[in-house]
């Protein structure tokens, strides 16, 4: 009896921190305060360029996380979780 061979799909998971905010610059803990990226954070992300294509991008509902994902993953629609 022949055994059926299944192909396994490789899952790669990357965890990224959001870009810099004014609170980060001022060394303040922001927690769940919904602050946007600061100009410096936007510039740093722009320098990184576009990340490789991915199947899915999950982000927190915080604005800075959504901004970071949309700047790095142009081809994927971030999914808020």
C-alpha cells in the first residue's frame, strides 16, 4: 500500500514594531494611546523601502501600527486584529 505524501506549507512569521512616534522621541511610554507616526518615523520607514510580498499582514487597531504596515507592505491590505 502506497502512502500518500503531503506537502507542507512553510509558515514564516515576522513580528515588527511600529515606526517612531513623538512619544518615542520624548522617551515616553504611550501604551494604547493612539498617536500617529512622527515625521522622523515616516522618513525612517520610507528609507526601508517596500518589504517582500506577503500573504497577510495583521496589525493592531492603533494608528501608528496601521501606518507602519501600509508603508512597508504596499501590496497587502493590513487586517486589523
